[in-house]
């Protein structure tokens, strides 16, 4: 019985690890696009400091950049 518990625990850990890996791989393109949007905003407008960003998912994805005055 103890073997089954250990095997089940290992299998569960592998499943969680794979789920996290797939999730991170799915978000990678979105994160790189957000970084490109920040770089473009820095080039176009002289920001003193970027407070936060917001991603709007509509018909087109928009990245809103908020600055601190």
C-alpha cells in the first residue's frame, strides 16, 4: 500500500509540473508582446516612470501603459 501512495504522489507531482510548464509556454508570446509594447512606448513618449500596464483583449489586443507624473 505504501508503494501505491508513493507512486501516486510522484505521478501527481509530474502532472502538476507538466501543467505549469504548458501554462508558462502558452503565456510566453503574450509576455514578449507586452515587453515590445513597453519598449515602443518608451521610444515614442518620454516617461519618467511606468506605473503599470494593462492588456485589453478585444477584437485587437491593446496594451495600455500608465505613467507616474
